[in-house]
C-alpha cells in the first residue's frame, strides 16, 4: 500500500532579513489528521516559518509542498485557496462588527450588489454545531471573552475550507477551562481530517495534544521529539540548548514595611459596570502577593486603577504612605512603581517606535537620557544595547521597529524596561505571557531578585502554577472581590482552584 504524501511539507526553507538568518534550511512535514508541535525560544524562527507557509513572507530558498505537489504561495489568498488557515496569537478581528461580519470579511457571500449575511450566518451556525464551537453569529466581537473570540478565528478558517490549520500560541490568553475546551475542539477537527500545527511555549500542553514535535533553535531545526517518550525537562533542554530549571528557587520571604495599601476599592469596566467591588489588601516590601483567578474577574481593572490608567469609582489606595487614588500614570511611576501591563501592544509599547525608544518610554525625560529639552540619543542607544543583550531580545537590533518583533520579544522589551529601573513596587500582569521556558526562568529569577532586594511585588497571572511557585501569599479574585488571601502553606492547587470557582472558606465543608 502506497503511503499518502504529507498534506504539508517544507524542504530546505531559508529566509534572511538584513543582518539576521531567520530560517536556515528547515525541513518538516505534516500528515492528515495529525498535530505537529512546533517549539522554540522567542526569536527561534517559528513565526517567520509560519508566515511563509501562510504567504505573508516569501522564502529565499527551498520549497513548500501541499499534498505532495510544489506550490507557490505569494499571499494569504493563495494559502487560503490551498486550504491553509492560520489563527494568529493576536486575533485579526474587528471589535465593532458581529461574528458573521468578521467571518465574511474578505470572502463575502453576495447576491448581485447585496451581501448575503443570512447565507453566511447559516454556515457559521452549521460549523459551530459540527465542531462544537458554540458561537453566536450575531454577537459583537467586543462583547465576547477571549476564548470565544479564538473560536471565531477558527470558524473563519473553516468557513474558508481550511484543512491545514496553524494555531500560533492558541492557549496564551486562555483560562484552564477554555484550554480544555480548545483541546476538545481540536480533537473534533482531527476526526474530520483537519491537520494542525500547534505552536506553544506550554510544554505540558504540547506533550498532551501533539503527535510529534519539531524544535527550532536560532533559525534551524535543533531536533525532533516523540511526546510519548519526552518530558517537559527534555523538551526545554532541546529548545534552549542547556539544562533549564523549571522549578522556582527562592528563600523564605522577609517582609518589611507596607508599601501598598488598598482600601475598599470600587472600579468600573469599559461598559460602566462594576468590575472591582470593595477590594482591600496590603502588600509589604520584600514579599510577592499573587492574585489568582479566572481572567475577567476584575484583575485587569484593579491593575489599571492602581497604575493610573483607569478611574476609581470609590475607595482609596496608598503607595509608600502617599494617597495616589486617581493620580496620573507618570505620578505613579515617579513614586517608584514599575508596571508590566496585561496587553503589551495596547498599553506597553508604541509599535511604530524603535526598540531603543520603547526601552525609555518611562524615563526618556530624565537627566540620564535628556539634556534640557533635547533627548540624548547616544545614551538611549547605549542603554538599549545593554538591555537587549541582558534580556536576550531577538533580533538584537536596537533600531528595529518594535511592532515587527515576535510577541515574546515584544514582552522582553517591556520586562527589560520595567525591571531595569530602580522600583520599590512592581505591578506585573501576565509578565511571562508568550515567553519561552528559558525566558520564563530568567524572568522568575529577576522577580525573586527584586523581592529579595526589598521591593514589593504584586503579581497577576492566569497561570496558576506561576502564582503558586512565586507568591508568598495568594489573593483569589472572584466576581470583582478578593474572596480569600492564603499563605503560601495554605495555597495548594485544590484550595486555590475552589476559591477561583467562588467557593469561600468553609463552604465546601458545610456542603
């Protein structure tokens, strides 16, 4: 019996950018009904390779084959016609349009001069039922949680008849429950003959969902792995080229004076609805307070209020004894506060600025980077060269526009900027989102270093393992309230998981 050719194959793919060899003679193949895991550090070349398969870049050398035949992919339209769909890490959706309108964009069903929304709507309903996607075609994108928006992206690909699906960091912004839902959808897709390339930094998920794994390192294939014979540790070592410490190493905290005091805080969301309701807590120097909770329970609004990015409805907060309720972001920064925002593209970077200028967004006006009203470009460049090397930003070209970097390297720019400052309070929201294991290890060490140097750390993360491994105390948010604050000894996965579901202390026992 003759074996069917791979549904997708790349042979000897090479891609160069000025000063950078992004992909170096890469070979890989994907078979029907298979999940291929693609791993690599930030800047290893994963996104560049996928962008060539999807037609956004053109390879300098090598060829791409679909169902055994060489193809020319000059744009995403060509890729779509070949049955290739891609769900990007940052979704390509228009917030003010409905699900149906987003799915139709670029592939409109028409009858004469009229759009046939009804026909598209029926097909979306059919796809939603067939693949267990559970999406309302009439909903506005802006009203949908992140997990449902991702399903809309999958429907967009299926609507265009994709049978090869590229998922780029699909679980980076999902809750554990949403991730389980995505995996269920993926199994249904596989049963229908769809083949999937799964790009992720979450090694546990790669081992669970993938049939085989290809690891890239510095633009080249570093090796292949069989998930059945692999561990998180072995995959991490293959990615980074050295042993990686996956467990956080830290001494017991020695808390000092209170640096942050939040009193009965009330904050509204973008729709004007209560998001934070009566939150009170304190944070001391030399400790990490982790905030756990399913995303969408007020964590975003709390952080934005504390950093001057959102108005406070009621209540007060104090930093180093000074009330800063309603203060502007610069005033908060001047009180020694560092901030790693949840949404790096909206709140952390100016995409059209260079790497070097993004690294001084919080400090460009200070004496070390300016003389009177003139910025010192030489000092800014030297600062950038040091931070790019220290935080392993790739490619290490300080004059690159930051919007052109991969998501993980954009995150490194923000972390480098905020961690390099002498801060007394660090408010870090999803600080390792989209980062590879080597970078996560480095960031965790830096957070512990700052704690041990006497800074107070407020850590907000949807990664429960990250909160449990770093935090000295864990506060759990549910429906806008902190329903419990647990010591590190009390904060095991089961207890925190119950609190995240809204089960208060004593409620489980009473039941």
